[in-house]
């Protein structure tokens, strides 16, 4: 299992998620991301799902929670590199009503 990594580019936070997104990983990501958001200056969050091979429902909750945090500041949530299994979960959950999906982080960065 690979660790998740966070990188800040101006007002954008890129979260590169490891191979599994379960409740253990979600707790770590949530804590780190919320600390960065609360310090100020983060408006948009990009979640890179390129390496994700497994995700449970905790991942949906994490995305929804981060959406609520940045939405009130005029920000957005984006997802990139979503493969078929995770895409199916996202579609069933209705998360695409809250987040925009793109093929790559680079594509998102060029649009925001």
C-alpha cells in the first residue's frame, strides 16, 4: 500500500491518494487536508485517484466533507485518474454532482 501525498500549488491542494482508500487512509487524509484548509489560502482541492485500486464508502464521505469545507469559500473539488471500479462507485453515490472529473491533474491545473 502506498502512502497518500499532498502538494500545494498556490491556492490549490493536490492530494495524490495511495493504492487503497479505506477508513484508515481517510482519517489521515482528512486530518492533514483540514489542517491545511484551516490555515487559509486553499480554495480548490484535486484528488488524484491514479493509483487507487480499492476504495470503500469512507472515501465518499471524505470527498463530501472536503467539498463542504471549500465550497463555502468559493472553491471546488476535482478528481483525476479515476479508473472504472471507482468511477462506478462515484456514479452510484452521486458524488459527480459535487465534484468535477478530469483525466489528469495536469488537465485540471490548466483549467483553474
